[in-house]
C-alpha cells in the first residue's frame, strides 16, 4: 500500500504531547502513525494508526519503521517525542539509572534517525523533529541527568541538520517549557537518595508540581510541531509557549552571572 498523503511517524503518542501532535498532524493533512510501547492499551486516536515501539530496542525500531514503509510507502516527518523524565540530585542518580534515561531520550532518538533517514534520503525530502526542552538550553538543578539528555539532543540535532540538508532532509528542534502532562508524576525518582539533598529535593518537587500544573496545554506544543513539519522555510529551533520563548531569549542576552543568580532564585537555592 502507498499513499499520496504525507506520512508522519510520532513516537510516544499514547498521551500528552505525542497524542496531541498526532491528532494535530492528522488535522494538517498527514497520514499519521503513532507509537507506544503497548499500543493495544492506547485509546484509539481517530484515524491515527497505532504501532508497538520501544525506542530503547534496536529490533523494535527496525520492525516498526519497516511496518510503516510497507503500509504507506514513505515517511515524510519523524517526530521523536518518546522520552522519560528523571528527578533528583545528580549524586543521587546511579550510573545505571542515568544510562536508562539516555537509552530512551538520546539513543532512542539516534535509533529512530538511523532507521528512518535512509528512506528520507531516497525520497530526497523529509523532516526529523526532535522534542527537546527548555532545559536543553538552561541548567536545571535536581534534574541534571534529564537536562544532560536534552542538551545532548540539542547538539546532536544541530550537527545532524548540517549533514543532511544537502539530501533534502532537515533535523529540527521543538523546545517546550513546563507542559501540563503527567511528566512529574511519571519521572523516575533518584535510586540512591541521600539525606544531604532531601530538603532541597522536596522543595524542587513542590516547585515542579506547581510548574506542571500551571504549564502550557500539550496542544500548544502540538501546534508548534505542525509548524516545524509544514513551514516552507523551517527554523532549526522552535520554542513552544511563552515561558520557553522567554527562557531562550534570556539565555542569549542576560550576562552569565545575572543568569546564574536568577536560576538559583527560581529554584530557591541558597549559597
């Protein structure tokens, strides 16, 4: 089976940003394939085709991408949305736990790119949209491992974009701030907690709950993803929501010492 409609593949489409992005891309005229680690448990999303996919598994990635090609004959947009959160002080997070975060948030993106890019190059067109975060641009105390994974995606995506433009393919970044999803509740807690960080960790947890509750609706991010997928002249980076836009601008223009002071103030850090 082939289609004349553009085809988008969205990872992590069972809820939150991924779900809203899949629905928004359908509304924008795409045939959409959404993935989840257990698609059978996902509430149907209208015309979105749902497939099983674990981005931390090489065979799963290969199988899912091949299924999309066999069914639709093409992949025009890849939205790398699947990811996991991680909260706690850096010292409280074991290397094994950090490796698990990177296996999904960083190597999962790389697996998807390596599986999809040959098809896009053969077509002479395509867009790879990697969901980063405002913490890919700024430090985030008590989320060091998660922030590191998003900083890695920033560097990877920008470098990749330079490599693939001559083949008609772009790698783009969408950078949300706090979004009203289950992020905080679903984020991994530190597996080696230390009493010395307990008080500040609890403060951070409280601040995060408030930030998520007051965050942008996932549909705000989905709208930006559609723009990245369809803009005639796409930008490398798309901030999503007013908080992300302000944070990005401040990072560029505010002197380092003043920015550092503001980070400590916002996170209620002393010293």
